[in-house]
C-alpha cells in the first residue's frame, strides 16, 4: 500500500470514527439500548448501526423524515434503491416491490415491524406514521431473524421515545385536495426510568380524482387514531415497554380510469371514454385496527433475554364496483375480521467479544373470518351469463327470473406457526463471519362455505316448451396444508476501517403458502356452469391452495466513507433466484377461470447505490439509485409461455436525488431557512406478463421552503411540480383495461410545533 | 362397491331420499376410457382417459347414466349429460343395460338432437371393483366406454 493511500485510509478512519461518535452519542455495544436520533429502543435482533452489518440497508432518520414530511410508507418509495411502493387503490393495497420481488395480493415479499412488533397482515402496512423517528429498510432476505414473508427484506419503524424526549408536539398540514392532517402528542418522564407518551391524529382529504358517474371525488378519506406508549427502564437491567395503538379509516379510493375503446349502449350513446373514471356502484374501504405490543427485556452480564408479545386486531371492509364501468355487472363486499397473537423470544450474547450468538423462538396464531359475497347485477347476468349460455346452446333460450345473482362465500381461517432460529457471528481482525439458520413451520387452514340461488327459465326454440329451473348450492369444506422451511444464511464481511467495508452474503427467503380466497367466485361460477350442462368443475384444493415461494439471494456489497465523512455511501450487487413462484394461471382444459399455483421461476439481477454528501457546510445531497433486471425463467399460464419476459409491476429503475441547503437567518427566534429540491423517479414498469403495456421511466419534482427551528418548523411545499402524467397501476378486468393515474401537482403548508419540557442529553 | 346391486332391491326408497341425484352425483361412480369413432369415417378415433360416468337408479325401475364433463371430439365443449330411461336385466354376476332411443338431458332439459341410440352395456359384479362397459351412438359417433368403480 503506498503512503498516499495509507494516509487517505487513516484519515477516512479518523473521520468515520468522529462521525460515528457524533451520531451515536452514547458509545454502547449494539445489543443494548442506544440513542439514535430521538428514539430509545432496544436493539433486540440486530444492532441499530446497520452500517456494520452485512446487509443492504437504508436508514431514514428524524431529520430526513421531517424534511420529507413522511406520513406513510408509500412516501419512502424510491428514496431507497429498488424499493417501490406504488400508491393505488386504497390503503388496503400496500404492495411493496423490492429488487423485482413483490405481490399484489396475498403474501407480501417484505415484512414490516413497528417498534419491534411484526405486522402480520399486509393490509395494515399503510398507516399514518406519527412521530416516526427512524425507518430502516433492509433489502434482501431477512428470513433467519424475521421468518415468513421477508424474502425481499424488512421495514423497521421506530417511534419517538418518552425517555429520550419530553414535551408536547403539534402538527397541522393543509394541502391540495383539501387535505388536512392534524397531530398532537405529548411525552413525559414520570420519574427516573419511567416514561409515557400519548399521540392522536386525524387526516381528511377530499381526494384528487372525479368519478364522472357520481359527479364526486372518489379517493376521499378520513382517518383517525391514537397511540399510548409506556416505557420503563430499571436499574438492574430490566426494561419494559408497551405500545397500544388504535386507528379507524374510511375512504373511497379506487380512482380507476377506463383505458379501452369507447363503450356505447344499445342506442349507440357513449357510456364511457378512455381516461374517464366512471363507475356507478359504490366503492370504499373501511378499516379499524387495534394493536398492543409488549416488550420485556432483561440484560444480564453476558447475555440478554427479550420477549416481544403482540396482539393485533383488524376489522376491514372493502366494497367494490368490480366492473369499474357505468354498468351494473357485479359488486363485491368483502369483510375480514382478524385476531393475531405473536410471541418472539430472543436470547443473545452481550459484550464486544469475538464470538457473538443469538437464539430465538417465534410463534403466532392468527384467526380470520371473511365474508366475500359477489353480487351479479342485471348487466352482469345479461352479458356474462345469459349471453354466454344463449350463444353456447342453440336449442334453448335462457332467461333469468331474478334481478340479481348472489354468490356468497364465507371463510374461517385459523393459521398457526412456530420457528426456531440461531445466528452466530465470529470476528477476527477486520473479518466478520456470520452464519444463521431458521426452521419455520406453519399450518394454514381454510373452512369455506359457498351458497347461491339461481332461478332461470329455458325455453326450447323449436316448440316454445318452457322449463323453470332452479339451482341451489349450499356447500362447505375444509382445506389444510402445512409446510416446514429451513432458512440458512451465510455472510463474510471485511471492514477496512469503521467506514469502509465489503461483504458477501447468501441467504434463503420464503413467502408462506396459503389459500387464495378470491378464486372462490370462479369456483362457484364453474360449478353453476356445470349444473347448467356445460363446463368443468374445479378441484377446489388444487385451485385455491398455493405452497410457499422460495428464493436464494446472493449479494456483494459494501460501504465507503471519504473526505472526512463528507461523502458516505453504500452499494450492492445482487442475484436472486426465485422458485415455486406464486402465480395465477389458467387451468388445463376448457375452464374459464384462473387458479393460483406455484408455477413460476424468476431471476432478478441488479445493482444499488446510495450516496450522502455534504460538499459544503450547509448543503446536503442524497442520491439513491437502483437497477433491477427481473425476468421469468419459467412461467406458462396455460395459454402463453412468458419465459424471458419482464416481471410485471416491479420497476426496472428507481432513482432519487435530493438537495437541501440550510441558510441561517441570523435571527435566533427564526432559525434556519432550508431550501430542498428533489427528484424521484421509477420505471420502466411492465403491466402485463406479455410485456405489451409499459409505463416509461418518469420523474417527479418536489420542492420545499422550510423555516426550521428547534421549537417549530414551517414548510411550504409542492409535489410533482412539473405535473408529470404517469400511471401508477394498470390492470384488466373482464377484458376491459383500467389504469390509475399518479397524483397530479399538489401544494401545501405544514406547521410543526415542538414544546420541549426537557431534553435528555445522552 | 356392490352398492348399486344392493340398492336396486330398494330402488324406490333410494330415489326418494337421494338429494344429489338431480345434479349427477350418484353413489356408484366409474372412471374409465372413452373411445369415440366417427361413423362416417371409422379411421377417425378419439380416446379420452379418466372420464367419470355414474349410474343412478330411478323411480320407474330404470337407470340414469351421468356422463360427467364429457366431449366426443376435442373441439366439442365439455358437457355433463344425463341419460335417463336405461333398462336393465339382472343376470348372475351382472346387469345387462339397454336402450333403443334415449333423449339425454343437459342442465335439466332434454336435447333431442343429441339422441342416443343402440345403447348396450354390462355392469359386472367383479373383484376388486365393479366394471361398467357401454356403447351407444350419438351425433354420428360410435361411443364406447370401459370403466371401473371408484372408491
């Protein structure tokens, strides 16, 4: 090594050490409580200093979250490389795509934990991030520590601690779409080691998109909630934390615009034109949540024992005009009530030793009841059922005797799972070797009941003989499947110094198996067609059951620090082989529906780069870029072979560039003027397996003028300032194409007030 | 197994209490091979494996044959056909089945154009499973079926 390089590395090491010391004001081992920003959390499974872990990660701290006014996970999209959370449908559709992995329905590819408590239903991922002080996005499988549904990674959200900050905060925001956001929270230290925090919030919005059939905005929402957090930290190593949260949501949602050729009625009058949102039946989403997370931790000299217990209750209702047209085809009214219990026990070594270990045991029980009645209405009966029957049968004319056709489905879903896991880390010099393994077992059960009544008349064309027929169905059954997954991980890391390292890792991830209840309307339809004399009856187990999806992630990454810490960054190159992918296919034979199966194999290759730079004292630059080349290696849906085609919905590129310039006003009471400009983009995004429809790369420009003071901040902001027109979702229903446009140009003003009682200087 | 033979002694009672029979599910179901020959060109033969047929006794002392999800040529839609009025005669260890001209039903109504003629067959009381063999003509096809009782 030449002297110049040696000097550079030494200066980088010194700078990184200084930076680390300032960021982590309390130099404690990573397995104990640490102050980072203004959270005070127990790093139960992994250290909060993710820069020393062999994982691709992005940490958004309180300053970034404040300056970007992040209020939901969707707003983190693209700030993290290859992390894409499209905003479409309703708050129920919390699809996350990372590195080409993702899912529109059922099991997610990304897990989410709030203050160490795992959210077990992805329908609940989209919630109001009130006083979130830190968001970690860990990319790549985290299955050894977190288990099911983390093959793409994990998002950890930590909220403000009453032991780290005491005071009262108010927030008020008003913006386009008559969107108003109100927050209030208070943090108190009752006595040494005991803190309590209460937060409440309310959000309302009239929405941004008009439904021309009703003449009203369709994506309005009202959301309210509260949180109570109690933390106690004893002097003998015992810590207790309990967080209870409640929220209630009602919203319209689903601003789906028609994207096909104009549709005319029988008189030739145009019913809907391309680009119009025009559907006649009501659509909405309501959700009530309650959760309680109880964390207990005991630190002994050489080890710590932690217990994370949670109860989660969710009650949601989705009402959909499923044809999204000004015609009365059919509607869905789906309600799901779910109770979940989780328990995670973690025993890990403490101290700064060469060998560190962790043992864990996890279990959960989830019980859900769902009702999902589909109601065929006049147009649906005439155009989808009778038109087919009459075209199919030259002997008879079919006529429906009722105005509607109900297809009722009711489900009870008790699921349970258990896991044991272990991770060992050995350090020698700059080398860090990590190996881990987890054994996950899960049993999924589905009790189903289907019923329908159809009354119709067949009239023989030859002689007019009429037959009144009735089709009654009331049947039920039980499906069960269980699976065991062994999830290993290996990594080796070499730390050149505190700010520069390289790592190589291989890890297995999986998405749990289960049952696709949405297929039951197809099952019922096929059954009815068979009773009418034509069609093939489904094997229900085969149609609705799907098994786990598995992936292996191979990764080379590293971090770098230069210019005395003024330039920091990380990079990763990844290769993911995904097998038994959960996909929807057309069954063999002449059935008209679809079925869920483990039919696919995909490969995802890509690269990620994050850079934070402070080239001048008051200028901060943040860059995040991700590239993914994700293709099907095997996927035949029964009609087409999609081998070599890009995987839909996951973007090829994500990019974000943000610059903040702080200008001292010179007035103590006013603080700094912070000018922030940002651009974020994503694309290309393919919308179909054939890769015929695609959203090109688009860029959204944002800007904020902020007055920033310790006690308050005032933001004037604008989003999508160039008015970029882009699609955030596109799909086909009953042969008709629909899309959702991204939000238009929006403006707003945000005021935050922080009345500090006392700040603990760590 | 053997249930149909036993039940034929109490056919009326069976018919009265079998709610499922209108929908083509019977207690006696067979799985076998369907061989279809075009009468106008006997060189054209189509074979379909794993086809499910079932027999149900009726109030009038005849049998009803259900052909589940059946097609005679690949281009034909999959149909579930009900063929009522099949006569039977009891022989040692077997039933002989026959029908001169039978109008099948689909979805609960008769279809004259699919009339079945020259139906002949046997239901053999065999171990380990009963065997059903059938042949008939329909829509210009000669149809032969050979199946064994399913559990």
